[in-house]
C-alpha cells in the first residue's frame, strides 16, 4: 500500500511534515483542526511537497530525516 510524505506551508510561514495514505483527505483534516496539534496552532495554507513511498516504513524514515533539516534545507528540497 502506498504512503505519501507531505509538507504543508502554514499561515505563519512555517513548514509541517507528515505522512498519509491520502494526502488530500489528511490536508482537509488539518484544515478542520483535526489533523495534528501543530496545525491547530499553525493554520495550514497549502501542500507544497509530496513524495510517494511503497510502504509506511520508508515514508516514516524520510519524515524523520526531513524533520531534522533546518528550514533553509527544507525549502531547497521543496524547490527541487
């Protein structure tokens, strides 16, 4: 089953990284305040990055890696 890593841009210009099987549905949950604690406080604006993985484990490893990047590195990744 496919999993997707996604990055959201928020209203206060921060970036949120997560994984989901259906990114659009997950984004809608974030918009309704039911996605994650972080996105309740930092309202999401748009999806700025999506990458597909064959399984949850691979997606989680990439999520972990990305969450340890600084903002400049994340922005560079988004622009690639």
